[in-house]
């Protein structure tokens, strides 16, 4: 996904000429979202719209709403809420890739090393199954710049090796096992680090 959603482009697609219960519900949500509100409030409505679409079997359409909700929560710094939507998507569609990548990033951002290791492994496996190595390699290399956990770095290196990037894998293995090495990118503050991670998450897709 090349740009961050604010949700306007999603609600603009609601079919106001349809009388189906789904369209009526989406029209109601779109009307609510046209007023000024906080990003997290808009994200909650986008999440509801995604659920409605999924319940009616319109998964591709639902993903547009869920993507918007995830980005809005990220922009507001609500990482746990973003992760909850991603978990829901993974449970509904185990083959999904983007949500797994986001979960790995969010675990790294929150310093949850055991979870981050598991999420990195799951993301690498999903990308490998769907033959999407290029974006995954780039994302994993970027993740390695934002963690100083030896275990997570090893997990990233293993995932890169499976995805065919042996050169980066060797470099990150070396980084994990060199105590004196600068393992994590320096940021001026924790807030700056969060902003950098959000920027990576919301700009990488579609590239």
C-alpha cells in the first residue's frame, strides 16, 4: 500500500444507489465519518465496516476498510488496536501476508521479543508460500535495523536465508553475535522511533 489511508477514499466508494442492508449500513457509517472526528474514532468505524463486508462475503472490499482502520490506529499510536485487527485478519485468512508483516513490526516496536520472533518467522513463511520474496526481504532488513534483540535478529536472518537473501542473512547473523556492534538504528526519542516504524509500515506496500 503506497500511502497512508485517512479513510476518505474508502467511504467515497459506498454505493448510495443500493438498498441492500450492507449498503445501507455502509452508507450510515460513511455519513458518520464525514464529520470531524479523532483518528481512533474513524478507525473504529472503518473496522466495523470491514466486519460488515466480511460477514457478507465481500472480503476484498472489507480489506480496504481494515487497511484504513489499521493505518488510522497506527497514526494515532494505538499499536495494540492495529495488532488486534491484524490478528483478526490472520485468523480469517491464514495465507495473508501484509497483516503478518504488520504484526511483526508492531511486536518489535513494543519490545515484545518472544512475540516478535514468532511473528517474523510466520511472516517469512507466508511470504515464501506466496512467492513474494522481494518485499519481504526489504521489510525484514528494515526490521533488523530497529531491534537489538539477538533472538529476533537471528529469526530475521533465518527468514532472509529461506527467502534467498543469504548475503543479508550472513550480515545480520554476524550482527546478532557481535556484542560490541551497534544493533539498532539510533533515534532521538522513543516517539521518533515509533514514527519511523509507522512510516515504514505505511509506505512499503505496493512498492
